């Protein structure tokens, strides 16, 4: 599962972004994880819905 996460992260962010510094790369990866991966991407543990959809259903 972790290998799949890192492969997706690399293909969506790392290989498509040319960063000048390590700090810039860290910020770009952090934005990708926080802004997309955690809130939008469907999760197996949540019955293949995103955390946002899960929270809306629970409310």
C-alpha cells in the first residue's frame, strides 16, 4: 500500500514539478498530500469514497 502511495505521489507531483530547492519540493509535496490525496482521493478503508464524502454522509 505504501509503495502504491509513493508511486502515485511521484507520478503526480515529483516527476511533473521542477523545483529549485529542497524546501520548494517539500512544500509542493506537502500541498499535494494535504490538498488532494487526503481529502479527495478515494480510500479503501472508507468503502472507496473520499474522506470529504465520508464526513458529509456522517453529518
